[in-house]
C-alpha cells in the first residue's frame, strides 16, 4: 500500500506543508541598479529615490496579518517578468501572489531574496506605501526618512522634452449643486477583546474642512458621533493609531461607509463622496383613468423583545456591534428573501448570544471572498431558516468558533459552496465550543485539510440531526466530520457521495466518541475507510447503513486503526469495495470491533453472550453467603458492579468481551471480530432458500431461521419475508427457485408444496411442464388417458374433426386418409365398391 502522509499531532492535525520560507540571510551583492546622478536633488536631507520600471516585491505574512515582517526583492526584472506588473498593478495582488512572483523572479536570476525589516517609524499600512518603497533605491532601505521620501513623487532622471500636448478637451460640466445638509450618525466600535488597548484617533474632512474628529480613545467602548454634511461632498477620513498593529478590530461606520479600519500600521486614509439621494421623477399624466390604490401591505408582525429587523450588511453589522458594546444578546430578523453580500466576516467577541433568522429563507453570501462569522470570548450564535452560501475562510467557511467561543446552532437552513483553506468547510469548533446542525441540507462544501463540513478539536459536542449531506469533501481526513478529542453524534442523517483524500470518506475520529444512529453513508470514498475511519477512542453505529462506499487502499466501509468500535441494532455494511484482501467491508488493523445483535433481518453472525466470567462460589456449603452467591450467578454474570449482598466472586483473567470498557455490552449476544479483513457484506447474509429473521435467537448460525417453509419461496440472500410460490409450480421446504409441475399436470394456484398437488390433465387434453392450465387436443389428435404431456395424432385411415377428443374415427366408404393427424378424409378419385 502507498506510504501514508505525515502523521498528525496527538491534539490536532498538522496543517499542510507551509509555503517555502524566504531566506533571512543577505545574499551576495545584487547587480547594481542604475547609478544616481551626482547632481540629484534631495528632499529634506533624505536620500533620493529611483523609480525602477518593472520592480517586483514579495510580501509574505502567513498568519499574523500585520507588517511585522515584510520581505522585498528589488531588481530590474523587465525581461524576466510580465511587464504589465508595474508597482501600481502590484497593489491589487494578494500577498500570496506577490510571494509567488517574487520567488519565480529570484529563481530565474539565480539569486536568493533580500530580507529587510522596517525601522521604527516606518509604516507599511497600505499597498500604496509598499509599492512606493519598491521604487526606492536599495540604499534607501533601513533609512528612517525613507517613508517620507517615498510619500512624495520619487526622483527620476530628467527626460527629453515632451512634444506639445494636443488641444485640451472642453471642460467637464459642473457638478450638480449640493443638496441641503443632512444629519448623519457615525459609529465607532471598540477593538477586539483580549488585545492590548490602543489609542485611536481620526479626523473627518469634507470639502477641505474638518467636520468631526476623535482624539486618542482607548476606552474599549463603542462611541457615536453626529455630523451635518451635504450629499455630494468630497470627504476624507484620516485614521491614526498609537500602535503599528492598527486599530485591532475597531471600525468606523457612517456616511455610507461600512467598517473602515486600519488593518496594520499606524495610519490610513479613506476618500469618499457622500452619496446623493436621487430625486423623485415628476409624475406623468395617466393615460387611462387612475386605478384605485392597492390596499396597503399588512404591517410587520410585532417583534419579540430584543428582536430587530435588518435588510443590509450595514444594518446587520451595526445591530451586532451595538449588542456587543451594550453587552446584551440580540435577535436579528432578516427581511424575507433578502440577499446580504458580506464584505468580510461578521465578528462577535463578547459573551452574548446572537440569533439571526428569517421567515422566508434570506441569504448570507460570502461572495467567495470571506467567511460568514467568527466567534470569540464566549459569543454564541444561532442561524435559523437561512441560505448560507459562498463562505471562504482560513478555518470554518460559515462559522469559525475560536477557543473559548460559545455554542453554534444552524437550524432548518441550506449551506452551499462554502470552503475552508484549512479546517471545517462549514464549522470550526475548538476548545469546548459545541456545534449543532439540525434539519439542514449541506451541498458542495470543502476543507483543504480536515473536516469537509465540521472540524472539532477538544470540542464539547458536535450534533448533526436530520441532515442531508451531499458531495462534501476534505483534502486529508473526514469528508464530513473530522473530530479530535471531541464527541460527535449523527442522528437520522444521510450522507451521500462525500470523500477524503486520505482517511475517512465521511467520518474521521481520533480520541473521540462517535455515535451514529439511524443514519446512512452512501457512495463515500477515501484511501483508508471509505465511510468511517476510527483512529482511537470509541465509535458506536446503531441502526445505520454503509453501502456502496469505496476504499482505494483498505477498508471499503470501515477502517479500525485502534480504539473500540461497536456495531449494533441492525447496522449493515454492504456493496462496498476495496482491493482484494484489503477488506471490502471492514479492515481491522488494531483495536476492537464487535457486533451486538440483533443484526439486520436476514443476516447472521456467530456470537456468544457478553458476560462476566467469575470464579466459582467458594463459601461454606451451608452458609447464607454460598446460597446468595449461587442464587445470583446469572445476575453476577451480567453486572460489572454487583451489590455486596450477592456475594459475587472476582472476575477471571480471561473474558469473552471487553465489558470493562463498555458495560452496556453485558447481556448482549456479541460477535467479537478477529483482526482480519472482512470481504463479504457484514453481517453475513442467510443463503437463498434459507429464511432469515430479525430475532437474535435465529441469527447465531448460517441456518438462520431454518429452511424456507413449504408452499413459499426465499429467492435471494438475506430473505426475511417469504414470497408465495408461482403459478404452474410447487415449492417444497427450502425453495429458492420454484419447481415446475411435471408434464401431464398443471396448477393455477400459488400454494403447492409437492408435484403430487398439481392437477392431472384429463383425457382429450394435455399439459406441458409448468403449465397453469390443461390444453384441449387439436383436430386430428386425441388423448385417451389421464396425465398426458402431449396429444397423439390420428393414424392413417382415420380422422378427427373436433377438439378435445379421446379417439379418432375411421374414414367413411369412398374416402381415405393417406397420412397421420388429419382432421377429415379425402374422396377417392374413382368410384369403387367398398367390398
């Protein structure tokens, strides 16, 4: 079998191999850039900068999201890279894309990249500053005035005079006059909880005049402001932070802008126009007499206390932020059918409960760019009657519940096309967070590492109840659930066509407790464990089915690497596939796998009662202790902690089952599987012609409930309900294929047990094998006896001109019959006497 991927850690799986790291050592001197003219002017005593066409930067920050480490590669790479990648166009690329271009360029030149850390006071708070730094001469790196120089137009050598410009175009029409001033509200939300407070300040300038500001606030409370501006004004928000880590989650919302913040660095600026309110068009004269006004829409139903409406991202975000600031729970009812496109995750870091619901399945859309929710600090979330689509996040495409977050509930919803770059295509739950998904359909979600739907690490409980899961997958383990040191419960749920690249096409557990009840897993696939992979811990599957699943390496239905797995109450593994000898149904590498009867109807297993083997009663024969011990031997055998008054003896060393780990097995009829692959459907099917049963009493051997009863048939394996015999046939005991009534007899009944019960054909009739009725002899033939399988043709010189006759008639005088089987005689050609 192929070598497995690297093992995961004992607590949680390792992420995929990291991106190639950049060298931290300086390389040999790079090819020098164009020399600076000796007469280059300087600005404020700073070194001048040189604009390098086609300069390329690699900006790599894998986890922290700040500018703690920024790596640069600066060189004239025009011949080696896409010339369209100017510093301006690079601003729109992601850090990952910049790193990829940087690495490719360095490899093409055969040089390692340059490492550089910004000096104190040098900020890279925006892509513009980063791209500006690219145009600096390499000697500028490390200078404490480089940022101020780069903030201006970089120096370029003088160019030849440009040709005269063509005539200018006519001036643009004047802007429409400003509307009257309107009062607007501004909300300043606090930073994330659990981080160091940072003094934040900002100034809002509209048409060049300051209209609002906030000075050095680090209170941790939400603040509101009021400002009067006119639609159409050009406004600029200048934001500042006392830390290079930015505002640390604090956000500025107002004047049509939502969630402006400093992601990193100590300042940022935002320019915008106060949106116009479109004027209402004048009413046009009606072409026909005006129709009566429709009745007004019914008023919204009264909301429960603490419930608010929302129809936009801004409203939804504001409701949550206000609840966080006021430390109260909130219930948001989305407008019916509304589709809210999220620009980034909705975050909650307070110990409150957030409920978002809709009466007519509103949609929350991550647009393939953002996850939907991120929870910390004890925040709990309930989503009800929603369509959750296109969520994309590092963890938890729909909900990322970090350590210490509260519980997550998703009820009566649909989840489609969500993805996690690491763990949990729908939900990521860590350190005591519980996730409950109820009556929800989940389609096409994906995690690149573990847990296509849910990833749980030291999570309290993961519930999936009455859910339908289709076409979900994970790159490594657990196409639906990957659970580490957690409790997982699937109830009345159906999983179809899910897959994992390595282990557990549907379920992967390590150090966890799995309970699957009344559920099914169909068409799932993985290298190891087409449906379920148990690494360690316990797993119980009751009244559940695994069918048509595929293992590319081992364990078409289930793979046991360790731990204790119990199948019970009719659980069935059937139709699964794996390479020969690798366990079409199960592969047991280690651990314990047992089946507790009853099996599914028509199935059987060798079994024995799980009980406690104890030593013999050894008290004095006439003592009350001996009497109690003997009277309670059966009770002692099925109790792991018997009361003292039973005087049970100690358990012996050898035991028939592992009741110490699972006392619930005591008293059950149990089959303990050997450490061998199981190639046939499991439990084993009763043979055709044998009657199966749902009663454990008849599931302990291949004879099942005995031969199929007379007059009935058991046509296939695992038959637990007999079928009637067929017309023209009889069914003795043990029939799988009915036997036909012999020639000369027939039957139009379906309850015959022997050939003697078939009806005998009468004279003048016949019956072929398996006939359901007798057939009259045709003209020119006859039968004179009972039980005939065919008719006899009339001899020459005789004829028979009627059906169903018992004899033929001789030809009359003057006629003849030259051959057999004629229905009439022929006139003689000459008149001859009969004498």
